[in-house]
C-alpha cells in the first residue's frame, strides 16, 4: 500500500514556480544577512580582536567549558527527573481510581501553567531561606526542580495522549491474555505510546536544555552566565552571546539526530513496525475443543 500524501504531486509548472520561490527566498535571506553583517562591520563589531579572545584557553578553560558542564548537568538531571515525574503522573492521569486521576490532573495542570522563570525564582528563595541545601547550591537545585515540574507535566500529558491515541484493541488483547488493566497499561500501552511520542519527547528535552539558561537570573553559573561574565570583562558581549547560541544549536541539533536514530531503531523492534497490529498479533487463549455428542447415545 502506498503512503498517503497531503497534497497532489506538483506538475512541471508547479515545480518551476517552487524553484523560483526557493531562489527568491535564498536571495532575500542572503541580502538580509549582508545587511546585518555590513551594519555590524560599520559599528566595528566584526573586528578580529573581538572574536579572537573567545578562542583562547582562558575563555574555554575558565568560562565556557565550566558553564557548558553546569548546563549539561542541570539539563541531564532535569531530563531524568522530568521523565520520571511524567511517567508517574501520566499513569495517574490514566488511573481507574477517580481520586488519583483528579489529584494528578490538578498537579499537572498547575505546574504546566506556571512560568518556568517564576518557579526558578520561587524555589531559589525557598531553598536558600529554609536551608534545605547549601546556599551556593540553591540556584542549581531551583533550576532542576523547576525544569522537572514544568517539563514533567508536559511529559505526563504526552503519555496520556499517546496512550489514548492507541487502538482500543491493545488493551482488549492484554486483558484477553489475562493481564489486568494496570498491567496492560504498563506492559503494552505505555511502551508503544513512548515510541509514538518519541519525537515530541526529544523536542521537550531540547526545551529543557534551553530553559536551563534561565538560571542566570538567580546566579546559576551555566553557559549563558559565564558567557556574559567573560564578555563583560572583554567588551565583546555580542560575540560571546553568538558563540553561546552556536553551542546550543550544535547540542540541540545532535539531540534531534539522536531522536531520529532512536526512533528508527525502536520502531523496527516494535511488533507493529511493519504495519501489523500488535493487538491482533497477540495469541489469544485457545478454547478447549469439545467433541459433538452422538444423538444415538
């Protein structure tokens, strides 16, 4: 069966129009870049000395690499905790117990509605004043907790929608082989939903990485904080921020490619990778065969 398309295949004239539009678009972008670079050069922002200081051992060893390490540490911990939080409350959203379902809904909707920056400021003040963690570690944990609560709530919604979008036959097949509803949810439905929502999940990981930069507001020494600190002493704020942006782009591009690789491998291992329905592939219990009675007896 051929894959469906969202639009008709373009003909010769349509292909020519598309080619012309693409060429015009490239020329417009090139012109815009030329105007931006010319404007920066006119103001002296393209001087080699402003860029050279960013590629010294002092810049990388004392500023950029420590900042990048803190960013990756906060983002990595935030990703692990967000997925754990999302799976737990995603199952809560799908629970049969009404009280648990309502509680999970309130928690998810609340933290999904509160801005991440507001949570970072709040938890930084809370942790610093209560003394739960060391005062110097309060910004780091404020960022991690805020990333966990917000993005974990988004992951919980992804889990709920992913399971709800599965065919009903998945749960029916699980129950047919003797699984309970919760076992079917854990063993059949959620694993398949995770594969289906993997691109959106990886996209949320990119959001976590980017949102970790908000920690500079409370003094968290991540990549953006160190970039601004270095630039303030060397007078090249624009160049330092552009370099920090380039580092974020490279990491996020790598996450996107990783998502494609993982998605392909998981899809090939799933029972429905070739278009089959796992619900119909599960072997149902065989009913005992009863020989027909002889009317003469």
